[in-house]
C-alpha cells in the first residue's frame, strides 16, 4: 500500500508540479494495483485548511472526497490502536495529523509518500518515499 500524506493528495488533485518525477508514476502504479491509500485524518486536515482559507477547493468537500474515492483511492480509517500508536511515537514532532498519518502507515505496513522533511528525517518510519523526487 502506498499511503499519501495530505499535501501529496492535494498536489495530486491540483496537478501541482511539486510532485517529483518519480512520484506520479509510483502513484499511478499503486492506483492501478488497487494499492493507493489516504488516511482518513487527511480529510479532516483538508477541511481545517479550507475553513482557515489556507486551501481552496472549488467543490463541496464531501463531493470532492467521494470523487477521489471513486477513482480507486482507498480511505484508511483511524482505529483506536492507530490513535494509541500515534500518541506513542518516540522522538516525533507534535503535529497531531502527522502523528496519525505516520501511525496509519505503520499500522498498515504501508509506504508513506510525503515531502515533509520532519517525517522523512524520522528514523522510526522505514517505508517512506520523498514525493518531491
């Protein structure tokens, strides 16, 4: 499973050039294999960014989410065990959404695609891919 960090999902949806040359082929392959996912907490994070006017999505968020899921993107739910793991990540920064996303990747043995330097630099996550490369 290739799990997209929130910003990577947004970049993909926008067609943003911040996605590196290796990112899009990896995303397309995972999607074709039915192995492309996003943590449910990412939709919460996006809703917060839209509410704060730090992100502009042109359609209703529930429709936007539904359309993404119709393409084959899998939403990985947040379970209690994942929430507990997120709270117990050693030497990880305090952003709750990042903690939940990383814990979701760990709980599901997924590879996390992110451009977040703090996540990429954290030694506790071994299956990670730099979205900017």
